[in-house]
C-alpha cells in the first residue's frame, strides 16, 4: 500500500464511486486516489480494460474520470475540492 | 486582445528563468503554465514543500526555490492552470483557464514545455499500478506518497535519483531492474574523459549508486524481456537476467527509459525537426540562441534537447537575452553563458551512450500494445507498413494509432521507430505525426464560447 | 533520370486519381500515377467521409447516383470495405422556411426522375434522430447513403490498382507537362514520364497543369475544417446536415463524432500547410450544439483541414481537354468529391480507354470557363 511520509496538512473530502476519500488540501485527485489505494480510474474505451494514472503530469490521459457528471477530466491535473463527486470513466458510458 | 513582447509556455526552470531575464530587460512578459504552482516537473511544488520533504529530495531540488523566488519577484505576468490549446502562425495563443478560453498575441514565443518520458511499450504496461518513474517522483514531491513495494524498471539517471530519494524517505524500492546491457559500460567509457568538466554530475551518479548499494536494494542488471503480469492490476514484474527468468511480486511498477523533448507545440507550428541519434529522439532544429526555423519561436530548456534542469535555467536566460537583443534592449553577456551551457553539457554524451533506450522498447513484440488510447499493437503497425502505408500519418489514419486523447504523446516516438525499422530507414526519414490542434482536449462548448472576451480585453 | 512510358499518366494520387487509375488498369491500360506527396496526403485522406447524394447540385445527381451504386458494392471492387457504412443522410430544417425550401428541392428532383430524397416531417425526423433539438421542424433525407473512412478508402483504391500493375511514383511533383509528338511528357523532380494519354487529377494543384495544357482555369485552394470528439454514448446513426447553416455531422461506429461542413481554414498549397481558424470553427461548434444539445458534453480531441480545389461555380471539372486530344481532367470537386470518387473514376477510365462516355458530363466541361468570343 502507498504511504504518506508526513502526517501534516489540512484534509478535505470527496467521493470516488460513492466512497469517501481524504485528500490533502492542494493535491490532485489522482494523487489522493493513489494514496487511498485506488489505482484504477477508468476503463479503456476500446476493450473495457482497466486503466489508471500513468504519467501524473497531464500527458497520458489514462486518469480520465467523470467529475460532477462531466466526463473526460484529467484526475492528475485537477486539484481535489471538498464535496466533489468523482467516478470512474466507464467504457459503456462513452461508447456502445 | 492582449499582446506581449514575450509569451512563455511552461513555468519549469527554463520558463521561470527566461521570464526573469526578459522582465529585467524591460520586455512585457506573460507565462502560461498548466500547473497550479510554478516549478515544472523537476521542481514540482517547490514553493509549498516543507523543509523535511526538501531535505529528502536533495540539494538540487532545493535550487528550484531560488529560481521560483526570482520569477515571482520579476514582475512577469503569470497565469497558472492555463492549458494552451492552440498557437497559430501569427503567434496568437489560445488557452483555457478557469473554464473558458482566452487569446493573447506574442511578438516572441518561448516554448518551455520541457520533456516527457519516452514511451516504453512492453507487455502489461497498461495495467493500473504501472506508472512512469517520473510519476513516482511527482507523487513524492506533491503529496509525500511512497510505495513500500515499488520496483523501478528501465534505465537512466532518473531511476537512480528516484531510488535515492525513496531510500532517504525510509521507503527503499523493492528492487531495481536495469536494462543497460553489460557491453554498454565499455562503450560509454570512452566518453568518460570528455565528461570530466561536468564532474559534479559524475560524482552525484556514483553517490546515488552507492546509496542504493548501502541500502541493500536488489539491483538486477542487464535485464531483458520484461513483462508486467496481472489480471486487472499489476501483480508482478518478470524478466530475464543473470541467465534465468525472474519474477518479483509487486503492485507498483515504475518504468523509465529516459526523457525526450515534448514536441507538441513545435510540431504544431511546423518548426523543422531532426532525429538525434545520440538522444534517440526528435529535436527541433534551433540556432545558437535556441530560435527555431520559425522566426520568433524559441525553445528554452529540455524541449530543444535534453540537458537537465541546470542547463534549462541557463538556456532560458540565454533565450531572453537574445529576444532583448533583437528588440534593441540591453542584454546580458551571452558568450559566457554559452560557455557555461557547453561545460554543463559535457556529461551528456556519456549519459546518452550509457542510458540509450533498450532494444526491447525500440522494437516491441508484435503482440505488445503501442498506442495505449486506441489499443494498437506493434504487429498491427508492421502490418500496415507491409500493406504500403508509408509513414506515421498514414498509419495513424489507417489504424487510429495516435488518434486518442493523448494525441500521440504516448506512442509517437515508438510508432516512428517501429515504422523506420520495418522499412529499413532512419527515423529521420520516417518522421513523426503531424500535430493538430487542440493541443489538449477542449470542450466543444468552450470553443463555441470563444471570442466572447471579458470586458477588460474588449475595451482595449 | 529514368524514362518511363505508359499508356496513361495520371497526375495526382487522391481518390480520383487512384480510382481512375484502377478503372483504366481494369480496361487493360498500363498506368502510372505521379503524386507530389504521398497517396491521399490531402483532402482525399482527411475529408469528413460523407458518402452523400443528398443535396447535390442537380447536374451532379446522375453521376452521384452512378457512384452510389459502386459504393454499395465497394468491397467487390477494391477488396476492402473502406469502412463504408450505409446510413441515412439527413438535412435538418430549423425553420418552416427551411422546410419549404427542402420540399421544393424534393419536388424538383422528382420532376427530374430521382426519388432518393424524401421529406421528413417533425415526427419522422425524430424517428431517425431521437437526439435532435426540440426546435427542428423537419428535414430532407436520402436514406440509402452513408459514410466511409477516407484514408482507408483511397489507400484501398491504391492497393487494388497496384495489384493490377499500376505504378505509383510518390514524392514526385509534376513540374512540366507538354505534348511531344503523339505523347505527353511529364517532367518531374524525379525524372520524366511519358504516356499516350494524360489525366489531370491534381486537386488544388490542378490549375497549373491545365494552364500548361493551354486552358487556364481558376482553382481556389481551400481547407474545409473538421473536428472530432472523444467517444460519446451512441445517439446518432445518420449523417446530418443543415439547410441554412454549414454542417456535416456524424457519429462513427466507435462513438467519436466528426463535425465538418465547409467552414474554411487557411490553405497554403505551396507549403502543404493548412491552418485552422478557430474563430470560424467556433460557429461549427455552435451549430452542432444547437442541433444536438447532447454535444454540450462533447470534448474535441483534434481538428484538421485538408487542402482541396474549389471551382468558381462550385462544381468540378470532369472533361476532356479542349486543347490537347488525349488529355483529360477530373479536379476541382469543391469540397464534395469523395462520394463521386468511384463513379467519376469509372467515367474517366471509360473516357481514357475509349475516347467517349455516355455519362452526362457536359455541365462539367472545362470550356465553361473559357472566355467567350
């Protein structure tokens, strides 16, 4: 499991697939999800295979999630905010 | 629309230093950067990391605080969270910030978008839990996140740096699986003498290797045929080394085969590029002041060829000096800076020879997925070539390779290498995808709202 | 420099050049295609892929019908399905005035003897397009049209032609065209090609070839802009246009949505560069969202523009040369040539091989641009 080397910092909460996730204020959704052990953030639109954050710098587009109903958002580029409702981007929702 | 003497895209060491120098020459300067805070990837979150984290990340990371401080004090306009999605031939820049698009015009454009990690296609590299080594570092820098079981796989200085940082944090990697062939050390050794002027890098390298040894991290050298196993997430990494097949169980694998210039903007602007055999990557063609073949478009930092953070800072300053000089402003002493840049670069031939990408990565097996977005395999690319598709753009049109949301960033170099090998030509001849806007995906509704500028700009 | 001789030299490796070369080869001619870049480099490889009879200039309807017949059996011709999907083409009316214009057109076509365009009332429109905006009042449809993948199609024509012996000289720009005795000689940057017959399929670059043949015409280079979204839930199985605003809209099998329709970017044919003009493309985005409200959720992943040639009257030149016997033209398709490719290729193959055709190509004569006496 991932660990945090320092315990300090303000904590905010958002939900991922309905589960409450704690994030440090100012960190990205992807970092908070990885810290919480959630490495799968989307399903491939081609095969449905699970995918997760790969580059953490906005390049690979593997961490696409749906945030408050808006699809195709990059979890590694968006700072977690209190109350966000985040869901995996599912293959059957984006293509038949 | 607002206009600036200089618009800089990217707030890493090159962009920040360029902005500081441009401002001190009296040039109106705007910096656009995707991240919420300056630093780029190398100095990610330098302004907010605490003393403890900085100590763990090492002295070179701390250097970023000085550069960022000067940048903040420079007077440059700075828009964080700005996603540049188009630049046209008149240097009009469209960017998205705060949920809507804005446009600015630049007399000179500085592309300071740095480097991305080289695509590393191998079996299982799309499984959740597999990341780049850079991603591991970013998680550490921004959130203090470490993994007790991470296995670092590949080659390059970053592999050793990440290992050292994780060791310092008390969470050493489970293993290092290095792909550098044994013979490479002999080949690279001939560059050793020439690298001595940059002895600090060599000393740092040896120190990192000693730290790994002292921490007792298992290092598997000359590894080949690497694969990541797992059903829905990564479960193990397997490889051949020491004459036998080996398997290490882990849920976290970090891959690295060096970094390469991020070409998206220079390709979009139709700047000339060349394939550099030593860096094994496409570089924009630049003059001694890092101006591209498109007048007024400069590349500062790793985007013009990998040189590292220190070089990026110096190159950023040099670019600003040249822009100031062209604008008739007082400019600093360029000759001395050029000499410094050259001295700093003395270590590159050694590093490039030693850490050249592994053969397995350049020539993946037919069944290995190369384009992650559209799930196109190396075999499909070779088949398209056999049918007569002459280059990357035809392969893209035919197979959809490079057509997904990453817009070819994660497969482009691998696709060019595979086509070049299949046709028996150099990547220079094969060339690369044409890059089309938007540079990053854009909401249709945001495009529809384009041009409805805010009153402040409309009044000008 | 090598001398090569063929029965027919085709200038231009787009859909029309490849299709005509294939048809000429099927008639036993020895053919060489010379192409300044690579096959399908410009509009033929990157157009919106509409296979549309709907809404064509009346003069084009008969040849478009003929081409459509080939599209429906395209795999038999080129051994590749070209990604062709049969689908309705529908032009949406946003106002009653638009719908009246569409009804008039359908009546005109019926008088010409063509029944393929049918008027859709409000409910019928929704039966075909459940996601269409509430305000749309009806439409005009051609139900047996469709769409295809442009690069795959042009590449398939090239491969089939090559399998029948057609040679392709790519990265080989035609610099000079001249008549030498009974032959045409084409001087290129990679040597000289001679042929008994010459076919100009040069697209945006065809005007220069016509000029060298002594029949100058004005071919305006244009770059119609297109964009594609990331994958979306399936909501549209027709290709959709609009009666009063430029639009070409389709959802591909994989869920991506391709939107074009004629807003033009900047075409720079000398450097092969086309540049997007987003202040123009903005209107395309607006129109798409107006017709399909679901598009407010759409994300654009790429936009592009292929360079092609537009004639002053908006219809192509499909014609024997008026100055040099044995020379022919098929160019200037003015942003709607993709569907015509298979049919016009067949007509040109016939013309080149036999010197005549029954196809009604008189409206496309190059002489229509000749200044009067």
